[in-house]
């Protein structure tokens, strides 16, 4: 995850939508996962940064828990 880029987020959204449009044979679980990813993309910096922080905090906590 890098710094927020609105252009990059729109590129991601277009790629996911293209995947959904060109693959009608996707099983329902896979289609649902990609639709959820598309819906949950961050299109502003504050939401993006919040989600990045949450992900890395969870990762850090899962690793440090083993050390204690």
C-alpha cells in the first residue's frame, strides 16, 4: 500500500468492473467478493489512510501477540 492516489483508485475500480463484466462464469462467491471490493474502495484520502492504519495495526498485533 502506497500513498493515496485518486487516479490509482479509479484504475482499480475500472479493472474490477472489467473483470466482472467480462467473466460472467465467475462463481457466486468470487463475484460477490469482487463486487464487495469494488464497493469498498476508498475514494478519499482520509478513508484510505484509516483503512491502511487498521490493516497494519491488526498485522502488528497478530505478530506481537506471539512474542508476549
